[in-house]
C-alpha cells in the first residue's frame, strides 16, 4: 500500500461521464443461486455476509435457481408482470403528457418496477407502506385506480391532495399507503414509529418504507435505524440503490467503501443486498424480512441494487452528467424483460400474449386519462375551490388566515364582476367551483 506523507481527501468517482463508455465494473455481483438463505430467526450478527453478497434467483437464461427461489404460482408471476408493465406504460404516457404541457412535472421509475411491485406483492394488505416519489408501482399493485393518480398529476377537482402538492406526491385515500413527502427520508422514522405502535398494540401488521440511496445520507435514515434496532420494530427499511441521486453518483452517499445494506449490521439490524431487477429475488427477500418482522425477529434493511433508467425527473437531463445509453449496459438487465423471459421458459407466457397485454394496458391508460381530464385540466375547468387552501391545517382557523381568506374572496368577486364572462381568471368564479370532496363529476359530465 502506498504511503502518503500527508493526509489526503478522497473524492468518489462516477464510473463514466458523458462521452465515455459506460462502466459498471464497480458493481459487486454474486452468481444466481449462490447466496445461502438463513433461517428467518437468524441473529443479525450471524448473517452479515448477506449485506455484501447479492441475492439473485433468475439466471442469465431466465431460470429460477437456488435457495431463495420463492416457488410462486405462474398466475402470481403473471400478475406481477402485469403490474410492472402497467407501471411502465403509465410512466411513459405521463412523461409524454408533461412534454406536451398537459401536466407540470413527472418522475418515472423506468427499470425499477420490480422493486415496488414484487415487494408490495410479498406483503399483506394490512401492512403500512411509506413510499418515496419513485414507488408508483406500489400504488398500482395496491389497486389505486390510474384515474386517481392522474387527477393528482392534474391538480384537478378530484385531486386527492386538493391541489396542494407537486405532481407524483400522492396521498392515496385507500390501500394503506402513507402520503409522499418531497422532504427526503422523512418516511423512514415515520415507518419505524408506525411499526412500534403496531407492536405496542399487539397487531400483526408491519411497516415498510423506501428511500433512495442518496437519501440515506439524511440524518432521518440513521435515527430510523437506531430506533428500529433498539425497539426491534417490525419494519422493513428499503434503500433503493439506483446509483444516482439526481446528478450525484452513489459513491457520494457512501456506497463506494461499503454497501448500503452493510449499515444494517452496524446498527444490529439484518442487512441484505438483493438484485433489484430480479422479481423473484426481490419477492423472496421481502417475504423473508416480513416473516422476521412478524415473528419478533426485528427489522431488516434491504438494499435493492438497480439502475435509474431515465432522467431523475422531467426537470433533469442526464446527458449532462452520465454516459449515454448506459442503462442498456446495466449488468442486471431489465426487470420486465427478465420476468417475461422466465415465464416464457416456464411455458406460461408468449410474445403474442405479451403484446396483447401491452395493448390492453395501453388502452386502459388512454381511457383513464380521458376520464381524469373530465375532472379538469391545467387549462380547462372545473377548478378546485381556492378556499380549500385555508382548510385542514388548524382545527379553528387563526385570525390572520380568516383575514387572508376574506381578502381573497373579495378580490375574487371584484375580478369576477369586472372581467368579461369568458375570460380565464386564476380562480374560477365563486359559486361555480367544485371542491375536491363534493366533486362527483364523471366522464363527459
Ligand atoms: C431534504 C431534501 N434534500 C434535498 C432534496 C432535493 N432532492 C430531491 S430528489 C433528490 C435526489 C434523491 O436521490 P435518491 O435518494 O437516490 O432517490 P432517487 O431519486 O434516485 O430515487 C434530491 C437531492 C429534497 N427534496 N429534500
Ligand atoms: Mg438514487
């Protein structure tokens, strides 16, 4: 080892910048089927190797191998494929809608669909999910209608967030899915708190939460792990390592010296690294962690190794900071392709069935969009009642807000009186607004 006369500062290096060839040699892989599956009640300190190895079930040919093979029914696998494909087609259409100026912002999950879909399917409906903004697959797998998600993206009269949130920060009213926060990593301590409460109440439910590897640099990540460890909370903490936090390479969040999963054992929590693009491996590892939580063996930190195939969001341009077409060179492939290939090898799927499914789901996305736009678009009414912005924060509205609301109402009726009847105003004319709760407008109404 070379000795320096002085200390030196190490700067992590992204594998390849624009103009360079993609290079994923830094990603530590294990062969499919090679990692042992310990008992669900194994102590965290006895299974530390799981946090550096990589659990994989699907091999390069598309066969399921090794001790983590979850032996799911083909029908279950087909449902998983359907949810993943719907997630991708929904994402593609919403991306195009943003480019066409129909919504203001969007975030895709291209290449990461197995994370949300397989994990959701491995959990029970009563388990509480605390997602990030890149977990739309959870909403889809939990049965939230596309129309509901689209109305949130449009901030229209049926918007579940009543126009108060950035598009994709869903707050689904059903499905046991917690509201999404743009403040990174807040969901981690919240999930641990929820899990602690479930344990205190003697319930059988667990909590699961997802953050990006970049967000693991937030203090909330560490608070969550400590609380989860001390109280052995029934929680599954997922770090989705898609290698990038906007333009910042994962090495800057600490992934260069040690895996993210290895932070688990540091806190006395089981840590496990899994191929995030392998539907079967993600399912099996989540099922294992869920059983640990439900049998009192405590929390698990799962690192899902994957790749962010698209830009961070519609506001980002990855051509500025990473190698062109690098997604095609990602060594763990594409989750949809891999599950499709596996089902074909089982004799339970075909190219023709795949195309028919894609056409069916595309039609669902199109018809859902048509229905959603009937509740209002960015340019056409009906519009949310502006009064809504003053509600739901205080039980009794403080005086200063009452004053502001009165001012706004006066301004609105003044501009409504002076404006020609057809002129577009920032707020719809009082009396014609439709509130989020009272809206029952249906397609074409
Ligand atoms: C507390 C906080 N800091 C910074 C941001 C700005 N920000 C939004 S997304 C993002 C990158 C997050 O990357 P990662 O956690 O890896 O998740 P990914 O987007 O890759 O899914 C940043 C820095 C924020 N929203 N909240
Ligand atoms: Mg990331």
